[in-house]
C-alpha cells in the first residue's frame, strides 16, 4: 500500500465526510504534480506526510472538536463527583467525621463544600467497589423536575432554534435552579439536620438526572453548527 493511500486514509478518518473527497482529490493532484516535477520521491513523500498531518491537525483541534471535548469532560466530571458524593453520604455512619463548622455551613445551604473534603476522595476506591443501592437514585420530585426541564428545553430548541450560547445558558439555568431553590430554603427556613436530606437530594439528584441528557443535546447542536456563540 502506497504512502499516498495511507495519507488519504488518515484524512478520511480525521475530517468531515463532506470535505474529505475534495481534500483527498486536491492532495493527490498536488502530490502527482510535485512528483512529476523531478523533486524526488523521498522529498515528495515528506511533503505529503507534512501536509497530511497539517490538514488532520487543523480539523482535529478545531474549535468545534475542542468544544465537544470540553462539554464531555465537564459533564462526566460533574456526574462522577455527584454520584460519588451520594454514595459517600449514604455510607456515612459517623457524622463526627466532619466537624461542626462543616455541618453549620451545610445547614446554611452550602452543600457543595462536600466536594472539597479530602475524606470524600480518599474513600473513592471503597465506594466504587461496594454494591449499588438503586433506591438512592429514585427521588420523585427530582425525577419530575428533570423530565419537565428536558421536555421544555427540547420544545424551546425545536421552535426557537436556539444558538449554542442560548442553549448553554438555558441549560445552566435548568441545572442551577434546584441548587438555588434549595439554598433559599436553607436560608429562610430553619431546616433541621434530620430534615435536610430531601432538600439536598433534590439539589443533587436533579443534576445527576440532567447532566448527561443536557450534554448530549448540547453536543448534537455543536456538531450541527459551524458558527459558535451567535
């Protein structure tokens, strides 16, 4: 198999289908022209490899692909953190593991502080190896909110054709609203420690339910568009 065939194969793998045929045709034409100009096969092959790598790199590291990678990494990281935190809290037998200052901030609505606790991350291997209690993940108010939010986002995006910026802002609002509502409840209502579970469950589980579907919708929109943040 010739080096030209290998390079064309790389291009077909790395760039969109609607570009690949034209790019490969132009590349083959230039390669033949340079080769026939007595530039030498070795130098011509080096030119071909360099040009192929330049084309592939341009498309692989395009803004679109970087955005797709960013959305994927952020969404998976958030999901992993939230799932791990729910596991950790459900397995917490001794509340004194965390100091009184932590629990005071917790009752003030600052539940996010748990994500920065070293004990959470130190227990990761143990938490991931234990059996899953699926009842932890079935909280009706959070499920209802997540389903309604996804339907609204889908309908709005269908009828209004939101830009990527607008879609991202709408998604952020949907994801953050339960946390803001929960924080307000903690701020204005004297919620006891034994009563904080349902509120925190609503704040966290809505994110667990929504993060991947919303990320999937956003990545689909990024793939469909060539112009960003309009």
